[in-house]
C-alpha cells in the first residue's frame, strides 16, 4: 500500500503530518502518534504544541492527563 510504504520511520510520519496528508484520518490517536514521533526526535516543543492544541478542552485534558503530566516534567518546552 503506497501510504504504508511511506511510513517506515518516525520522520516519515512527521512528514505526512506536516504536509497535512489527506490520506490519514487525523483523530486523537494519530495526534498522539505524531506527538510521540516528535518526542523521539527530541522536538518536545512541537510535540507539546500538538497535545495542547488537540486536547485543550477540559474533558480531553482529563482523559489525557498522563500525557500532559509527561510534558510537565520536561524542562526545555
């Protein structure tokens, strides 16, 4: 499958995200995957921006409180 053939590394996933590829349904899980890929690339600010923008409503903040907690313990955001 062409899309899956393009997704072999974290950087590939980031490229697909940054190009706003319409072949992906950008749901909550996809945003978590992208944030994780940024963390793996030591791009914590970008990762946190995705989390903050996607999960900024109180119910989502509660649901993903462990994710927010992870970023609270990183110094260079």
